[in-house]
């Protein structure tokens, strides 16, 4: 693999609404998934410990502050505003389970495809997986099972705060995320970088356990119901399936990703 000069970064999620900007109502809630806040103990703890994060505002109840300080090895870079759970709820999307803690952050710098996948051994590629709960859970599985990058399209992908960050439980701070314009071209670029492109498909003939795991692998996951799109399937080097011996033949995409990443990690 040739070492190339990496282009500059751009910011993830820069179109997300920021409180206080022109046209926003003070105290108004952001739509689900669009909040610039990261919330929940695990997600906030990871963000506080990530030196690449720019932190704007830290809100916590007294109980949550006591718990987060017990988790951290050093004082956080930003002092909290001790407030009520009701005040935090008012700032977040309806239904947000914040556990009494929220952190207003700037978007992380976004690596390009080559920078995110440089020297990676396992990565995950998402083909129009749009649900933030699923993407967050996939990021968490990637962090657990050693996939160091996630690739998804600019369009049809959720913002990387709010619901997604809560579901990722801190993994968003550890897994590199590259957003690309054209998925088939990105897969071709990954081939040129030495990756074996493996599409997960329940109707495939080859079990995932039988593929060559000595090579770097890009595991491609399709959307709920629709699966991999035709051009995506055609661009993959091969299609593989998880073993299914029960009465049901398919899994939720985030559960399938966890099982597939475990299988690849076990094979190594």
C-alpha cells in the first residue's frame, strides 16, 4: 500500500442545529437525532476523555456529577453546570434518556476514506442504514470486536450526536467515521487499498466462517428489509451469510453486524 498525502478534514454533522443560532427558539427542543448534545453517562464520559472533542457546555444533576467524577481518572476539561433533570430534559429531543447528564459538543473532525481506513484490518461499510439506534449499536460492536473504522454515505445517514451517540455508548469517540459521496466508488477505492469487500447477505451461499480472514476485510451491511442495493452487491468481491439454523432467517442489522464482527474477530 502506497503512503499518500492525506487531504484535509471536514466536520461531521456541521448542518446540525446549534442552540442560539438565528431562527431558533430559546429552549426549543431539537428534532429526534438532531441535537448537538451528547447525553447519557457512557457517551458523555467518553467524550470528556477524548482530546479531539471541543466542549461547549456541560450540564449535570448533582447525582450524575458525583457518578461521572467517580468514573473519570482526572477532572474534566470543562466544569459542569449543576442543574435539574427537568432542565436537561427541556433541552433534548423528546424521549431522550439522558441519565441526568448532557454535553454540548462541536462535531469531530471527519477523516477522508483513506485516512479512516489506513492500516485498518477490519472496517464496516453501511449501505443506506439510516436508523440512528442501529448505527450507534453497530459502532459499539465495531469498538468491541476490533473494527477501527465505519464508512457511510453523506446522504441517508444520521447525525453523529443525540440518539446515535447514546446508542453507541461512547464508541463514537473510538471508531473513525468516514462519510463518502458514492458508495460503489468508495468500495473500489477500498479494493485498491487491499481490502476484501464482503457483503453480508442471508441468501448467499458462502458462510462467513469460510472466507479468507488473513486479508483486511470491509464488511458491507445493507438497510433493514431492503438489504444491499444491486450496485453494491455487484461491487462486492463476495457475498457471505451468517449460519442460521432456527425457524427465522434474518436479524436486525445491528445484531447481524455484532454477530458478523464477532465471527471475524474469532477467526483471527
